[in-house]
């Protein structure tokens, strides 16, 4: 993993590492999300593969110094391909006692612990539940390489000549921490310096203050005798191309706009702000020059009905929310289903029920999205595997919606939405064509709004088209004519037909793929944001000689048509989920497979080690 080079000009040793996990943590007002984001950007520009995990309180400004107010940002950067932000932390930067107390358990033995010792005063210690200063207890922190750095006072000294108030000066200490960690891992601070100059262009005093703090932190690393080693992680050998860092919510927005441009249709987004889905609205609102219309509705019901109206008018229509908002949208989604209108509903899942854990990740809305509408109302469900995968799956969701004239549910989650990774910007010529037609292709004298094509999709003709005037609503339709029809036979026919249309989508989506042997002791099935941890755990287990394979499902309804045959090739099936076993029950009911669950509802993603341990247990039981 590491080799030590000869001392450099300042007498510091330099060690080569393959991958490093860093976590910044402090009060929600300490700028930890900014520090983590900037370190991510710098590492991405350098050429490392990166994966991130932001973690922040639900309150906009939680009480300073308290355990509940701790905000953190974890990043794994590597010289090879990675799929998670890492299990154990190599370097922990704790800006106060509460940050130390809530995060130190995740730091590996021998890891580097950098603390702002100025914050370890009586009041903050009391708020964090410490009876005494842990920095004075050599035994409690003996397992780590402890670096006590007076960040607050050093930051104040660095900006002393700028005339800032003590509070303004102290707010720059996150840049001091960044500078120190940049030195520790030999990062080029230029991207951060450029960002500061752009961000605070109208406030030159803030530009100078933040840059002085950044450089002070870097110089502290050079001059201090307490830290004798710094580290180097080489660029990753990624496929050649142009990359940018992207979060899941950003990639969804880019994917939807790309579908709009490929189809030549206006994109309409109607939504109501809710964590962690709001960034989709924020991103799309910046892209008005791409023929995007965004509407911030007064509530979730107005949001879904605005999207129904936009789809009826011929726009590519999308909305997004999280669990509580999806519950409120259910009647509107059912209206779109019986009207057979194309639109996409994004559910960025978070911990529930009710308000639950607004800023934490979970996968507990699968049942609601699969079954949560009155009547027999199946809908297609797709789920991206990673932040970058959101770009493709956004387009795929709209493609399915338009081709089959149906609402589509897209299930993301907080881990995917807020996490970031490198995304290879595709060549435009490589994008899938996206054809949309609003023409009347019927040959009869009278337009029939529910006459169907070979995919059982009715025509999407814009209202007011001469000769194609029609009306739609929430009452049951008669097939072909679309007239209101209460007859028992018609309701049976239409209910069955709508379900069959969704089921037949299996003929138009990719077959399921696996990683690993085509048959064996164990198949691990994953979906959504569990992809990275499961893929890495399975890959490592195969390397250890275990008979295990991995199937990650991106199409949840209908399932890929070969999934049942794949499941039969393995003695046991394991399904890790951030819920109490929702996909497991659906798989068991669909394929009569005796699937076993690995379930976690702590607001945190799986660790690779958790999945590996369960794999070993299940395979050892067969011996």
C-alpha cells in the first residue's frame, strides 16, 4: 500500500498511497461541506478517482457545539477505480469536541487525527458531554496520530492586518484546515484559489482573508515539526476523455435536459422544495437557455398537477420530491396513469416515515413507489446506481414514459443525490436518439385518443390539433374512444391492459447482467445506492476465492426478463438494502426465491466490510 521516499527539501518524508479516506467535521457553520467539496474538486482536477459522502444536520443551523449540530464531509480519493467513499477514515479533521466525539470511532487505528485545540474549551467540552478534555488524556487517543493545531488563533494571526472582526476572522479557519490537508496530501490549491477569487469577486477583503488562511494552513504543514510525513496519491488510470465532478442531482438535471434537446421538446419541471430533492430544481432553473421551464409550486399537489397539465400540453414533464412529498403526489400520479400521460416522478429517498431523517439516506420508499396508488395501478420503476449513472437513467425514464405513454417513477436516494464522483462527459454522437412524435397517425375519419400501437401506447397528440380534439380526465375510459365507461367488463379490460402494457416493457429494456461466475454458491442482488459497497465487497470476495456473483438491478418494474433464470443458477440469494427487506419480499413473491436480507436503517450507507461479512457467513453455512 505505501512506500516511503527520501526526505524532501524541508526534511519531510513522503509516502506513496493507493487510496485515502478523509473526513472533515465540525459545526454546521464551520464550512465543512465547503472544505470537503473543494478538496474533492482539487483531487478530481489532479486526476484521482473520487467518491464522496456529505453528512449534515436536518436543522438549518443546529445549536453550535452540540452533538446534533455536527456536519461532516467524507471523501475517498484513489489512484485506481473506486465505488464508495470508503469504510475506515485515514485522516479525521475535527474542528470541535462534538465533532471528535461523534466521528473518532470511524478513524482507523494509526490514522491521523487533526483537531482544532482552540475549540476544546470548557463550554464546548460540556456541550459535547466531556467531563474533561480528551486531548489531555494520552491513553484515550493513543491509537491515533494526534495533531493538536491551534487553528482559530493561527487563522486570526494570518488575517490580523485586514481589519476583520474576530468573528469574521474565525470564519476563515476552514480554509486553514484545507491548506493543512492540501499540504499533507500534496494537493495543488490552484482550483480553490480560483474559486475563491470568483466567489468573492465583489468582496476583495474576503478573497484576501480566505487565501491568507489557506496559505497559512499549507505553510504550517511545511514548518511544523509535529508532522514529519506527508503523502502522495497518484492520478487514477481512468478511460481517456473529458471528466467533471458531478452529484446525483446534478446528473439527473443534465440527463433530463439532454433528453429535451435530443427530442426537440420543451422540458417542464414543476416541484416543491424538499430535502434532498431540491437541488434538481436549483440546477434546472439555471438552464433556461436550453428551453427549460421551471415552476416552484405552492405545495406538492400543485406540483404534480402542473406536471400533468404540462404533459397533456405536449411538454416533457418531470417532478421530484422525497418520501413525504411522494405520498402527497400519489393521487396526481394515479390521474396521469389513468389518463396515460408521459411524465417522470423522481423520488430522492430519505429516512422515514413522516419527516423522519430529512438529511440521511434510506431505500424505504420502494413499496410506496411500486404499490402506493389507489386501484390496480402498476407503473415502471427505474433506479440509478451511482451519481454519474443518474445522467443515463434520467434519459431512460423519459424514453420509457414517452414510448409507452405512462408515468415513470425514478428512485434515487440521499446517498446518490448528494454524493459525487467523476463523470466522463459523453460525445454527443454517442447519445441514444430520442424521438417524440405528436402527429396523428390514425387513418380513420375520427381521431380516437385511446387507439393503441404495438407497444399498447395511445397517441400523444397535442390538444387543439385540428381534427384531433379530445378530452381526458380521471374517470375510467373506454378503450379506443376514451369516453367515460362505467361498465364492469370495460373496467376489467382497461385495468388488465394498463398492467400488461407496463409488464411488456420488459421486452424493450436491457437484460440483466452479472459480475462474477454465471453460477455458484451465492448471488448478491442490489439496487440504488448500495451498488458501490456491494460491487466492491463481491469483487474482493471473488479475489479471496469465494463463489459469489453480483447482479445490480436498475429496472425494478418490470424486472429484466432474464432475472428469474439468473437467480436459479445460484444456491443462495442475498439482498442488501437500506430498509427492512422491501426488494427481498418482491423478489421472493415474483420468483419464489428464498432470498436472505442484509438490512440497515441507520441513515448511513453500507460499509464494504458489512457486506463482505454477510457473504462469508452465507457461503460458510453451505460448507
